[in-house]
C-alpha cells in the first residue's frame, strides 16, 4: 500500500485527478469507479478543470458507481445516481450513456445487486476505483464485520453511518436504512484502488486501515490485500499515523 500525505484536500484532489487523467490518456475507454460523499468532490473539480481547459479528453471514459441507497424514488437528488450525474458526469461533459450503477429502486434488490456485480465484470472490470472512508472504517457501504470476500449485495446501514449521512437529507428519518454496495471482494478486483481521506474525523479510521491488522472490523484494511492500492491523506487525516 502506498501512502501519500498531502497538505490539504485540494492537493489530494489535484494529485488523484492527475492520476486519473494519466490513466484516461493511456486508456481512453477506462472504466472509472467513482465514490460519493464530500471527500472526493475536489477530485471531480480538478478533473473537470482539466477537461474544460482542453488538457484532457474523457469523452470515451466510462463511469460506474460504488454503491447506492435502496428505496429512494428514481431521480431523488440524494440518490447516488443523481449525485454522480451532478458532480461527475455533467461537469466532465459526459452523458448518461457512459455511466452505469445499480438501481436502488429495483423491485428485486437482491437480484439487482448480483446483476450489477456481473455488469462490472462484463464491462471488463474497473480500472481505477475511488474510495472514501467512513468514520467507522467502511468502504462503499461495507460496514464493520462485512466479509472481506463479499460481493455486491444489499446491506443495512449502521446508525452511525445514517447519522454521518443525515446532513444530505432534511432529517435523519429520511436517510435510508438499506443500500446496495459493491462488496469488499468486488472492490478488490479493481486494478487500482485510490482512497482519499481528509480531516481529523478520519484520523482513527486511517490509522486502523494503514497500520492496524487486516480485519473485517475495519473494512478499509482490506486494501492491505491489494497489489496496487494508494491511500492519499491530508495532514489532519494522517495525524494518527
Ligand atoms: C458514504 C459513502 C462512502 C463514503 C462515506 C464517507 O457512506 N457510501 O463511499 O466514503 O460516505 O463520506 P464523506 O467523504 O462525506 O465523509
């Protein structure tokens, strides 16, 4: 695992956007796995700036989702599909045709999760998967005690994660209890994993991920198993290392 400590979130975003730009330049139809939450926004802003400035052509790149809430109506502004369309697809000048993810409003959610796992493989696998980290060490929505070999499936959120994500909704009651998430085993199949963590609130989770034992109690520690994992942290998030 490669650890890169950067001064702040903007520098982390710029560094990772440069790595993504290099990948897309080398492989124009690369499949980019994107994450939601606040942390990756500087990456998407830096990437969009490169596209707007004419330094980067992402027109053939493909984008896929890491996870999705279950039960939000189609088009809900906080569904992760809507978030990725707003924060990634539109700013990069891509269209929905370049983007796929699991349907959290599907009638048969379990079947939808399996189908999404297969769709990722059928698309040739993820070239670069962006990850954030939950304060409890989760990646995607793989909460502590998720199997390190898990596949894409339905999961129940912990109360802590619902509280952490309540800021995107009008009230805690509106935060869904269930999600579809790529499993840890699924995530580990991406060719390059890039985790960004910023801010002091992530310091304990980062320390457990990087320096703690491999443990299902800290899902992000599974990155220790991956041959090409990069963890980018700002100084605050690195303060427990
Ligand atoms: C959600 C997402 C994760 C993300 C986490 C942290 O739980 N499913 O993919 O890493 O939030 O979000 P933030 O970056 O806003 O702290």
